[in-house]
C-alpha cells in the first residue's frame, strides 16, 4: 500500500484546511495517509478526519502573525515587541523544524498545500518521493505571487489546480506538469431543500475579499421589497465586528443572523432550509460552498469576480452569474428567484444534477490516476 503525506500549515478553520481533510478522508480508503501539520491550533482538527488518517504535528506552537499585524496597525509597539519572541519561534518552526521533518520522511508521495511548502518539499524531501504541489488560490494577476508559485513548482513533479482556468494559466509557465482536479463534496445528501422557505444563505470567512459588506447592503434593498425574507451568514473572521456594526447601521435587526463558525451538520441543516445561495466574493479560486448548496438543490448566485464560480455555475440554468459586480443586477436576479417559485425549483433541480460532477467517486479517479502515474 502506497503511503501519502499531506503537508498542511494547520488543521484549523479555512478553505484549504477543509480541502485537506476531505482529500485525506478520500484517499485513506486506498492508501496509507498521514497529515503533517506545521502548527497545532486546537486539540482536535476543526474538520472531521477519518481515524485511518495519521496526524502528526511539527510543533504545538500557535502562529501570532495576525496579532502582530494588528499591533502594528494600532501602533501598539509594546505589545508588538512582547510578541516578537513568539513570532521568531513560529518562523523557526515554519521553516527550519519543518525542513528537518521533511528530510526524515519515509513516504511515497508528498502533497504540498502552500507555496512556501513547495520550496521546502523541493529542497528537503528525498529523491524518489513523488512531489505534488496543490494550488488553491487565484493569482489575481499578481505578478509577484505568480512568479513565486511558478518558481516553487520547478522541482515538483506536478502542480494540481482546483480550476480549469488556473490549469490553462499555469501551463504557459510549467507545461504538461499541470493538472486540474476539482475539490469534491464530502457526501451527496439524501434530502433536498423544498425551496419554500424565505431564507437566503451565504457561507465563508468574514474577511475583506469575501465582501460580506456588499451582501448586507444589497440584502437591505431586497428586504425592503421582501420584508419576510431572512439572510443567514455562516462564518467568522477579522471583519465580524465591522459587519455587525454595518448590519446595525442598515437597521437589518432580526432580518439577518450571524451564525459564526459552525460544523458541517449545522451548515447542512441551514442549506436544507434555504431557497437561495448568494456569493459576493471579490475573488474565489474554486467555491466549494457553491457546490455544497447545489447538492441540496439550492440555486446559486455569484459575481463573476469569484473566478471559480464561472466554471461551476451555468448562467441561467442552475444559477446566475452577475458581471461587473453589478449590485442592481444581483438584486434583480434575487428578486426574480423570490417571485418565481417555479423557476427556483427548475434551477434547483439543475443545480443538484451539476453537483454530481463533483462527487467523491469522480474526483478520486483523477487523484488515483495522478498518484499512480509514472514520474
């Protein structure tokens, strides 16, 4: 049985971490799988991981990068310098200690999930071990980011992207060593939403690039016309307090609920009781949450700026793609779905069909083919 090691930064909250857990669960039925996590944020991984998967931590230390940035912004130099020692320790763990662990690895395949890890895997994992880089982020035409990723993959055997667009883009730099394998659903639900509730839902990290502030502003206009409709926002993050203040300023009151971080069972229950899913992200390399909503037969809407959504949503068939981040167009399409239950259900049916393309079985075939491909 081949051994596969997935190198992760941590096993806390995040889209990459969710994907790591899902892939480990997917592969452990056929391979000996371990996750090597650089940091240990919590006693247990946030996302459920099969007992067959071995988990090792490079260190129990927790990174303090966000706190250090916050102290600098607030010009709180006393707290900044207090945290400097811990920051140096996290840097040691991230680079030196991780490199030492990689040098000792006895495995057949290493899957790296960050650009910095690609460099470490390239330089410290022994020859003869297959090295796979797994890219989850969109470059957003950032030349520095593109250059860094491309250079980090030069000694890797291959690069896996989560969208066809990214595959085509990086092929210009790396040729035939680039493969497209989408993320997949954990499970295909047995129950579908009846699409008869007055609930709109959106799930994601409360950060600037997810643009939940735009969602609140457009929902305010929707709620004026449809006072019985409710917005559920699931997730947590740095923008939480600002978003709570904005909701208060917009006088949304009990028309919006912030649920915070929740496990998948909780989110699935909300999806089952939702009629529309809305994504307002400024950028999104894939958009697994769209597929999760579609698997419950919920029609989805997204701005085209969320690049991954453009490959998932068939505009006008299983959802709507809104160009140029037009708030008016987004509101018009939400209004259309609210008023036309027949259309909602027709799109929901198509959304369910689309989601089956991202089943575990289909995605596992692609990973099996790549893992067993001769170098």
